[in-house]
């Protein structure tokens, strides 16, 4: 059976879009050709409910070995005690972690969405906010950094059963040791959601949560540069709780083609060049911030210790994040609008945009290239007339052609 022409055409269009546009979406990356091939392999045909060597279906002997290999490589990469590689996504991983340790209406202390948290950290429209009672902490209003004394006072007041450390748009190091100390004072479980920083943690370029957390959830497709999916690590004493919370607690059959691709991603991350790549992500982030600050753009918390940063477009340009994304799209630069701490605009508009460097780093950008891209973005945002945008778009197209990730 050949691919339906409409489907084939749309895939081709998406490939062309990815080639011609330069994306700065912090939660995306380009998977290797090996990972793409594995994800589209015949492994998708196999149903394999249960754990390796403990399946409910026959014919899983090869699947078992692939999943065990993913677990082996993942544990080796992060020096973890236990790993479940079956969650379909980061949200599914968090759902399973909550199910393992909590009861409905238990109190969880987590970062607010405005300060950089995630939907699954208690947003009222998300399952997390509907089934559990969330108390949220914010960054300091002046420094826009985590205020650990404030987090401690909230923990002492509300006595949460779980504390979540981790974010989707917080650009600074997170002190997991301090979170552990706070959790110990109120006898709470500590969950670290490292979905965004997993690659940096693996490369030892971010403080290590594995020394302090009870359970760690992550995705595999951001800085880790793997297939789209989720994973859960935990201390060995919680292994059974976590495994049961994944299956049969929150999922049925695992996606074994994705799990095999996770094994490949962990293997790739174990290679020496992976740390070099993660270092370049950090260098490119610093280079972009340098360009924006030189042009007097307001950066949330001043700088970044990881792969992303947020620009306050409202204070910098008197435009919403939504408007900024629309302008940048016209020059083939893709970013996402993002709330900033204590944002006064509605989430549909936002006062900021989030910038991430994993994608451009995978394409081969070095600091000078990241700086140059930032300059083009600044020119577009400051003078968004059609003639200027058309001229800048040609320069972006040339840059995208020069760094064609399909050929790396």
C-alpha cells in the first residue's frame, strides 16, 4: 500500500517548513536519522502490555530485550536506581507519579504557571488541578528567581504531601538540595520534573536531581534529542509503586517503537560528543542573550543557566508576545508566546516570548550564528513593515539553507 497522496503532500510540506524556518521552540528538537528510522519501524506492530519478561501477550521476546536495553542505557546515563520507559509523554509520566504517591485531594506544592511551571503542575483546566489540591509558589517579584525561604514557609503552612521542582520556562539553575531540605521538614515526597533540562543533567551541566529526588519525570524529545515520549525514574524502594501506576494505572500497551527509539537516544547521549553538544546549547543561549541585552531588550531574570530564556516584549517593545510571534513568523523564525512572572496580559496574548537554542544547536549553529540570528530578530521586531520583513526573511532563508539539519 502506498502513502495516500494527501498525507504524503502534507508531510512534504512539513519537511519543507522545517528546512526553511528556523525554530527556537524550547521544547522541540530534531531527532537523529537513526531515531526517526526506529520510530517508524515494524516495532509499532507489537502489543506488549506489562513489563519486560512479565507480559500479557506472547511473541515479546525481542521486545523485552529492546525495552531492557532502553532501561539499561537510561539508568547508566543518569546513574539512576530505577527507570520505567513506558510513559507516552511527560504529562503521562506526571500522572503516573501522582497516582503512585498520592490520593485525590492531597496537597501538592508546585511552581505557578506564570512563574514558569507546567500545566500538569496544577493548572485548573488540567487533570492535575482537578484531582489534587495545588498550592503554588512564585519567583521573587524583584529578582524573578526562586525564593527558597518563601517556598519553605508555604510548605510549613500547607503541609503538602508532594513538592514539585521543575519548570517549563524557568531559565536559572534549580537548587534541588534546598528542595530536598524543604521536603524533609514537612515529610513530603520530592518530585523533580526535568523534562526541559534532561540533556543538560545527563551532560553534568545542571545540578543533579538524582541525588535528592524521590521520583523524577522527564520527556525524551527536548534537550535529550530523542523521540517524543516520557520516562520516570525513582528510588529502588518505589519501583513497584511506579511500575503499577504506569501499567495498569494510567496506560495500556506501551509504544515499543518509541521505547526502542528511547534506547537509541540514551545510547547517543552516552557518547562523548553529546556533552560537547550540550555545552554548545549553553553557549548559544548566552550569545543570543548578549545580543538582545545589547539592544536593551528585557530578559526575565536577567540571564539563563540553561537552554532557554524569556523576553519581556511588553516592556521591551510595547507589544504582546502574540504580536511578537506573528512578526517573527513573517521572517521564518518560529518562537512561542509565553507568560512572564506576574503577567498582566491574558495567556492568549502574554507579555513575553520564550526562546530556546536546542534546535539551532542541532542544526550546527555556533555563538556567532546565534548572535546574528538575534540581530535579525531585533531588526524585525523594531521595524515590522513589510519591506523590512521581506528583506530580513531572505537572510533567514539563507541561514536556514546554510544550516540544513537534514544534511548533518
